[in-house]
């Protein structure tokens, strides 16, 4: 389910984690999308390394596709 606009549950991550995809509307990269993740406490993550550092050994992200939010 999505509560806030564009935020969806991410089954690959622990309960409470959300994924948000934002389509850029202007500039040279208009139409491209940025993917963000939000921890249950609302902390925002913009990259897989950042996510991996935060989660530590709780989740194995080696097969995690940051863009789709799924395990490969």
C-alpha cells in the first residue's frame, strides 16, 4: 500500500521500509526518475551504499536492485 504520494512498501527490505520514485519534470534529465528509500523512522536514503551502511548485516543487499527495489 502507498500512504504518501508515490511511496510504496518494499518487500525486499524489512517491514516499514518505503520506496519512492520521483520523475524529474524539468532540466536536461527530465523524464528520468530518482529512487529514494525511507526507513521506518523516516530517514531518507539516496543510494545503495548508504542503505547498506545503515542496515549493516541485517539485510544482504548484494542481490538488491536499488532502482526496482527487488532482489535479483
